[in-house]
C-alpha cells in the first residue's frame, strides 16, 4: 500500500527540503500548514527564511498542476494540499478543530480512517504524543539525524607491540599500513604487554603516518591542558592547517575556555588572524536582538556573560603581561573596543564573507544543520571556525541530541583533511561541577 506522509508545519520550518524527502510516496500538506507558513514568512529569522523557501517551492509546483489534486514530483512522489476535509468524521476524538495543530492531526486521522496507510511527521514531541494517543503512526523527521552513541569521538586507543612505540619515539613518526583512521584523528598507542608504555599521536593522512603532538604543551595565557583530551583539543586549535574544529562535551570539560585561550593567542600574540569573532546562539540564528535594552553591544553583553567570564579568567593568567605588551591593551574592554575581539549576533553573519579571523560559535548544539552550514559558509580565506557545544543541553524545542547541527557537522565532516574533532568527557571545572554533571 502506498504510504501517505502528513507533514506538520515545523518540519518545513526546520528543513524546507523535507517536501522532497519521501521518495515515491504521497506527501500531504494540510491547508493549515500553508496558513502557518504564511504567518512565519514575514520573520527575519531562520524559520522565516525556511517558510519562504517552502512557499516558493510550492509556487513552482503549482505551475505543474493542481496541488489540490496532487502534483507529481521528479523524485517520483506526489504532493497534495487537501482542501475538503470533513472534520465531523473525527467527532469521536477528544480533539476539537479549534486550533491549527488539532486540524492538522485530524486531517491525518480522517485519511487513516478512510483505509490509507498514514504516517504523521512532526518535529514537535507533544504533537507526536497526541498523534500516538489517537491511534496515528507518528515519527520525527530524521533525514539529518545522527546517532550520538556512535558519533565520531576524534580519537581512539590502539594496542601495538612495544617495538612500535619505541620506533615512534626514536623517529618522531610511525608509518602505518592500515587506512581506517580519519585525517587529524588522534591515536593513543598502548603497549599490548606493558600497560604504562604509551604514545599520543595524530594521524596525518597525506603521509599515512602517525605524528607527534607539537602544540599540546604551549601555554595559552596561563591556561594549560589538564588531561589527554584537552591536550588533543589544543593541538587542533593551534594547528593552522585545521580550519574547522568541533568540540563536544558537557559543562566543565574546558571546550569553551580552551577555544577562547587559543583564539586570543592566535590573534593577539601570534598575529595569525586579525580578529577573534565570538558568538553564541542564546538568541536563535536570525532573531532580532532589538527586544533587549541598549545599543547592539550592550544587548550582546546581556547574553555573552559566560564568554566574558572565560576571557577575564584567561587574561588574568600568567601570560597576560606578554599579551598586553604586544597589543598595548590593558583590559578586556580595550580588546573589545579596539576590535581585536568582536562579539556578533549570528543574524548579522549571513551574507558576509569573513576572512582572516578566528571564529568561535559557542553553544552550537542549538543550531540546526542548515544554520551550521550558514555559519561555516561565511568563512573567508584564512579563517578558522571553532564550534563548541553540549548535545545534552539543547534549548530548541525542535532539536535533540541526535538532530542538532553540531553533531550533524561532526558526522558529515569527519574524513576531511582540514577538519578536526574532539569529544571531551572529563570535567575539570571543579569536583562539585563534575558531580552535578554526572548525578543531577
């Protein structure tokens, strides 16, 4: 039996290409979905953009036939916008057609009652629960989902003979025959016979060899790696050949602190980049920041507090005098006022080309896959992008640990020569913070 997928509005607001993602099946858009798209199309944020893309796609299909009767897609499926739904056929339900959400669910229910194989697709958990309660098959839109449990971690442990570790330390390189490692993946060599005999290496694909870490012990304004994971992170952050870095980890693992410390060193001390550009999607991508009081800078300061806390901690470190001498600056405020550090709302990054900058996007787990693409595609020549976040702490109602843009980016970019990733698990903030992360 041919399947009918009834789409909720939030699916198209998340990814307008969902219209064409159901192969040779029938995609049904209740008229209420079109009305809700019309409400969102005026917005300047990502949802508004996606609403406009979906509407333009439907307008294009309208030229190929009557959407009320169904229009055949090149992919083999059919898109239908039913306009004659008798909601009295769903009168036995406890739902009332007084909201668009209920009408969308009732449309799917009535089609199922007519003997059709109907699946309700929604990004909203509550809508899926309601669908299940009235006997509808319900699913999330999972085209861009990644299994967090099997997500690429950025490093692995490999047992080898003692001689291999000796050879590595003697030659500062270890040629290998296997080819299942990813570029810039860290390989922790461990002796198969002597447990304490180890070597931490980085895989260099073009040489098919394991190389020693060369940046991991450099002091970043008094900030130093406290464990093996952080040492590997620092190696990626300071390596100019790695232009995209993703750092995944719970609160307190040091991902944001290390990213900021490395960014300051590369911008202020090494002069590798012209500016440290920092943003975090506490306000979702594209949303107007005009609701907050004050100037643009004052508005940004309201939701960049955690970034300032980390920067002040770094600038109070042992290396601060050297950095001040190089830049003739005396405070964090001066670095911001002089443009060395720039705080930016993500909405203002669209359409820009940003060359020669060290970009840090904190809390990137709150971005959709398309928003991540928008951010990374702004990078101009000589720019490095660092994405940090915790997939278990997501504020967006339509994203989860497996569907957010950060984990999607990790999964899609692994294998690229200029990409590096690290999943951090060890909490170094405090004993209390570690306890909270594990227990609460």
